[in-house]
C-alpha cells in the first residue's frame, strides 16, 4: 500500500493534477482556435498529430507576421506618375543674366581695376597679363573696392539688356516687368517675381516674348569667355541658381522655350522616398533666417554665406544676411578658395542639413532655335542705323510659353499603412490557425483564470 502511494502520489495531488488537466481539456474543447479541440481527444496519437499541426501552423504564422512587421518598419513608398489638366497654369519666374558681369564702360577709366579684373578672370594663366604690382593704386583698389559696390556700379541695368518686352502679345514696360536679382553671375533680372501671372493658352503668342541686346563692346576683357545670356525657370520664392542650372542663348537666334511644369510630392522621414522636409506639417518651422519661404537653394545659399563668413569674415554681394561685404582683395585671396572648398567638400554641405521640400514645383524647358533676324526684319531694323553684322552679333529673341495645358505630377505615398499591417496579421492568423483578436482574448482570459486559481491555492 505504501509503495502504491509513492508511485501515484497522494490522493490530494492526484486530484489536483486531474482537475488541472480537466481545465485544459475544457479550454481546448471550447476555444475558437482551429484544431485545438483535437488536443482534448482520448486518443494519444491524435493529440500528438494535432499538436504537431498546431505547432507548425503557429510557427509559420509567427514567422510571416514577423516579415510583415519588418516590412512595415522599413517604411516603403510607392510612386504614382500622372498628368493633370488645367484651364490655366502658373507661369514660372524667369531670371535672366548676361554672361558678362561687369560693363567695360563703367570701369575703363580705372585701369588698375581693369587689369585686376583681367587678372582674376577665368582665362588660362598663359593668356593673362600680370598686374603691375608696383602700381600705387593697386592696394587702394584691392582694399577699398567692395564687391557689392562694384557690381552696383558696373553691373547691367534692365535698359542695357532688354530692347522690348511682350506679355501675351501685348507690349509691356521692361523696367516694370523685371526686378533686380543678385546671383553669382552678377546683377540679373527676374520676370514674374511675385508669381501672380498665369497662362491660359498654349503657344508662343501666349507667353513671354523678349528682345535682348548683348552689347559686345561692353564685355570686360578676359572675364567673360563667351557671349550671350543664361536664363532659369523657377518658383518665385526660390533662389535662382542661374549659373548652375540655367540654359544659355546666344545672339543671332530666336530661342523658342517650351515650358513643362512638374509637381513633386514626396514623403518625409521615416519613409524611404525622397529625403525631404514636409513644409506643410503643422510642426514645421522655417529654419531659414533670410528667406521667408523654405527652399533647397535658399538653404544652400544661407549655409554657404555662413561658411564664407566664418572663413573670411565677410561675404560676397549675392549672399544673404547682414554680413560685412568683402572687398576685391578678400574675394581674391580668401572667398574664391572657400567657395571651391564648400562645393567640393561634401561633408560641409552635409552639415548644412539642406533637404528639398516634400512639396515642390519644377520647370523644365525644351529649346529650339531659329535664325534671327530674317530678311524682312533685318531691313526694318536697319532703319535704326544697325548693320547686318551688328544685328546678328548683338540681338536675340526669346519666347517662353507652355506647349500643353497640363503638367506632370509625381506623388509618393506610403506603400504599407498600419491598417494594412493589421489586416495582414489578421489574415495570416485566420489562414494558419483560424484565430482572430478575440481568440487571443480567450487565451488571455484563460491564463488569467489559471493564475488566479494558482494563487488561491
């Protein structure tokens, strides 16, 4: 009798074990988890087989749920490309610069300054004449001539560059239509700087028509290696990077510029799309100090100005901010080197933290050229005492217009939303183990009751 008790335990322990086993069997029979009821069958083989099935299905379900969760936290995006049609389209701001920064007639009387500009020009060293270092005026010119006063004195005016201007085939006052904009190319001029103009029709007669003159005789020797103008289409609030992004037009041609607008909508971090700044987010605060609207070019210019000022204790005439303006000597020995360092050292630009806005509008241009002027126009222009050679060397026309009343839209959106993740998890649970959220609640309720029963003992 004593041996039997040792083998089978006390009657109380045996009863508790049977009661606990009965509780588990009851749960397996009543739970909505598919296949669990077979674990309560009397046949040991069936219980083992179904336990294996349930284990395999549960492991597979958990593995696939893990993949879904990982995919969700990779924050993938999908890109949709489409075309939107409008009855009217915003006309871009158009910034135009003469490739010659300084007018010869404004500085020719100062031979020291002329020779200095020729010396710092982009000509090869073999083609330059060395400056007269014994010139007593040289240190005065170098140290007292500010870059901003130099560009104000010797830069082009609207009347210097534009002969006539037309908007939608109606003559307009060029001086009123263009505003002055300082860029790395000097004093430039921007049309539609406030962004108020729109185009309702396509074709060259429904846009901007300009007649310009280059004034070859005003080109500073050696400083400009070519002749013509550069133009850039951009949003009014953007800083125009004409030198880096503009297209060129030379004299003797009529340039037909067909405009194409593209709107880009990106996704900010953590999504893996365009690494951009959501300027429409409620928490967004414009980080720029000198530009009221955030733009990538404005951010780069501000960062460049800070860097140049830190290195040289001054900035150039086109940099934003209230920094001291460099004189010619400082621009020659310090700023030119610091700008090269800024553009070549990617780490410096990375520290700026400049990112494109998630919502941006880009303008592309398709150029075609016609010979200008034709014979009838040539005869008319000769009435102004212009020779044929002079007209073909000095004058050019530019027509900017929309070719179609539509624009491209490139929109990125989250590829995997949280609701989709929940749906995928529910689908996987339903397919593999036939369970739902309420089934999990059943397990939670059962474990709670089980623990409550243990503690009561």
